[in-house]
């Protein structure tokens, strides 16, 4: 197909965001199998790790099946063409984790912060640059800030050394017009590549990703079969097919990518993600998609309806990392006599 639009770089976090859906239990053989298939298809960047990033394996958010070191070294062995990426959140990961990741072959490190807290990324972005890896800044729960705020925060991360910036629709809350306004504001404010990471709670992940491209984003995140937190991420093989129809080159062999997605469904996930009623409630409420499993458990224990719990979490404006708030909110609803 003739390429008529700008090239889009696809960033594949299947082996990181997908961990949320299975309580971070991917093993070395699963990681090796999918990484090899993605590499063969020509996926430019493959992200690997615990769902919450480097150093996050813990009681609070879940212990990973294998260590960061084993995950990274396993993927690195088979990623002969693709770059390897990792995510880190200040507070979970430290500078030592960054050094360890680069030592194990990570090419790109994304430093993530809540959408209004870019200042916490400064030190780590600097460390990544010193280590010689590509440094990118990420804003989480980006629907909680308006376009101008996001643009200001992204500009700060570029000032700190970010060589690319990315906004996450962590709750799957956006519609295409929301994405277009935010990406347009960010691309006008920075001179580095802008990326978009979508979740599919409202069934809009591919449409939102295309809106991001049309507004100037040149990097899009997507996972095989949408494997990711909650209702899942932008579905990788569908995204690439749509980009091709629109005339955007990706450098990916779509047929081999479809094979990689088939393999991912067989070996990585019990079932592909779906937009169930709880995921829908999460998207409508603007609550982090990764809260699905702990929210269900807390609602069941407290005897409250999951939709009421998600609405309450949305009112409290909870963000990723505040898992401890979920049972408290459920108990408060129960104490108020909110009917199931």
C-alpha cells in the first residue's frame, strides 16, 4: 500500500502492561516466545517488566513471577532488531534500578509521573541520559489535566532531558476529540516526539490512537490482542492494519504481527481482554484500569456494587499507586448503607 502519511513508530508494551491482567506472572519462556515473535515482525520497540515498572514487585501491587533482571535478560537475548524499553515510576524504582536495567540491555527508559507532577521525573531523566539510554517522560491519568496543563508538564520533562514525551489514557476515559486537543497542545509546546498510550474501556482505543496521530503524535503504544490492564490497551495488530489503510508506514510486517498476536493469545493470556461492565464503569469514572481486580475484590468483601465503588474512587480522584484507598472506599460505602 502506498504510504501517504507520516511514519508512525509503534511502541509495544505487551510484556509490561499485559502483566496487570495476570497479576504480573509472566515467566521467562512466555517472555522469550513473544519477544522473538514481535522482533521477527519488526516491531520497533518492545517494553518489558512488571506491570508497574522497574522495582515495583511488592506486596502492595503484586510480586512478579521472575525478577526484573531475568525478564530483561530473557527478552534481550531474542530482540535482535527491536529496541528494548522499560518503565519506571519514581518511588518504586531507584537510580540503581535504572543502572541495572541499562546494564541488562534496555535501550529506552520511560519515567512516569501523575499528570500534574512532572517535577518528580527530573532526577531520573538525568540519570538515564548519563547512562546513555534514551530518556522519555510519561504523564499518567492524563484525563485529569487539561490540554494546556499537559503541554506545560511535557515541556518541563523536555527541559529535564526527555527525548520524547507520552500521555497515558490510564483509565480509558478519552474520546477522540479529547485526545486531539491534548496532543495538539503538546506538539505545539515541545520539539521531541509525542506518544499516546490508550486503554479500551469505552471501546475507543484505536480511534483515540488515530486521533493522536492526526494531531501530531508520531509514537503510538499498542499491545497484542490488547493485552493489558482492565479492558486492555489499543490492540496492536488492529492499529497497524488501520494505520496502513490510512497510508502511515510503520515498518512492521502485518502478517507476521498477526502471527505474533495469535501466539500472544495462546501463550500469554487466559483470555483476551474484554470490555465488561466493570471496565466500562472504570472508563466512565476515570479510574485507573489496573484497579479492576482489586476493586472487584474489595467490592465483594464489603458487599457493595462495583459501579458504586468505581464512582466513589472517581470522586476521590485516586491515581495509580493508591491501591490502599480501594478497600477503605468500599468499607465507607458499606457503612453509608449504599445498596448493592
